[in-house]
């Protein structure tokens, strides 16, 4: 019986090891590009922070506009960590319904909820059961009540299950939202923010690292030319000037798509793009100013409503006659708003 148990354990470990290899290969294929390209000071600052935090087990919060390469940075952190030989599991929490996020992350037992007709073990759960040291990249959800929590060397439990499983997971979260503004607006939980905000890394937009555009163009052009079997030797000077003047709202992802499309259509040894793909637009306009004023007005109105509710409830926050009940929001959300709006609730007490 002992020999059988050892053999079964070896087979399970071999199966998990093979799944890790397949998963890593699949994730490598879907990554935006294999290397971080650029020599600008803004990018060098990011690379310096990556090299310092990677060997540790600290939770990392990567922030930046869409298309700046946040997942690439997360993978760079994982590959330079002690967990590099283990799985890197990417989970988009924003795409998972609130009621199913626990099931998606940790699996569920049969009968745990309506529709759970069989046991479900997800990739992350398999690694957790094997007690492997993995890295999990998560995108913070848009739902302020999302039960997502970062955990390292914690104990988790599949939904509907009684057995607790030991987990050794490093969390690297990424978002393109302004979380401080989201907390002020009540659309993101402050406690989750402070759990994630251990080691923040701000990824610069492509507008902030224009000196890297020629290198990126050469990199993508060579990559897609080799894939298409084309011999493209140089970039048209006017094309390069056009690429450097464009504001790139979609950042590196947009640049990558434009280069790939151009390589497919290119029939000469000189690389060029269609100017109509990049409509000229000023980098800074006077139009966004009214848009900035609206959130300020909303914050003032929100502060007035909270102060009115506190005055009516005599400074009481919870309970049926508390300010939270009068406003129709959870107590924790109200307390977070009071702190962010710097409201002195004690002055409303009788």
C-alpha cells in the first residue's frame, strides 16, 4: 500500500509538472512580445523597480494605461523571481461575475450552488493542491464588493468544500484605472487597495517615452517581416516622423497592430504605413477641462449628502437609523467615503 501511494503521488506530480510546462508555453505564445524594448529614462526607472522587487515575495500593483504592457511587466517579475520554474496564472477578475469569482479562482464542489453538477478544479486550484509556489496576476475588478483578496502562504477552500488547502501564491495585480479616484467615488474598496498597494509600479505611456518608438518600430517590423517571409530593410523617413508625432492613445498595443498591418501590406524593401490610419490630433486640447470639473462637483454633492445624513442620524453610522442606512450604502463604504472626503463625523454627534 505504501508503494502504491508513492507511485500515485509521483504520477500526480508528473502530471502537474507537465501541465505547468504546457501552461507556461501557452502564456508565452499569447504575450504581447518577448522582451521589454526601450532605453528611455522612464522605462529604465520601471526596469530598476522590477529588478528590485522581483526576488522578494511582496505583492505588486502595476498601474498604467491600456496597452502599455502591464502583463509583460508582471511576467518579467515572475521570471526574475524564485518562482520562475513554477506556473504563472493570469486571471482577469473584471471579466468574472461577482458571484462566480470564488469558484473561478479556487474551484467548487458538486452541489455547491445551483448549476454545479460536478466538481471543478481550475488551473490555480491544481497548483494550490500541489502546494507549488506560483505567481498569480490579477486585474482588480470593477465591482467594489468583489470578494477578491490577495493571499500569500494562506489557506483557501474550494466553494462548497470543507477541506482547507494550503496555498503559497504571490499576487501581482494590474489595472488601468485610477484606484484613488475610484475609492473616492465608492466604486473600489479601500481595504482591497491597501492590500494590493504594497509595491506600486507605474508604467509610462508611449507618449512619455517617444524616444523608444524607433526601437519598437524596428523590433516589431523585424518580427512580423520574418514571420511573413519578407525582406524589409529600412523604414521610410516620413513614416517614422509620423509615428513619432502620433499621440498613441492605445499605446504599444496600438503601435504593434499598426506595424503588423503595415508589414502584411508592404510589397517593397522600404517599410511605410498609410497616413489615414493615424489621424493627426493635438496632444493637449482645451476640451478636457469641463470634464475635470464634473467629478469635482459630484464629490461636493456627495459630501453634502453624507454630511446631511450624519446630521440627521446625529453622527451614527450603522444601525437602522444610522447614516449608512439612510444613504442606502454599506457601512464600510460610508466610512471609506468619510475618510476620503475628510469629513469630521464627531461634530455631528449629539
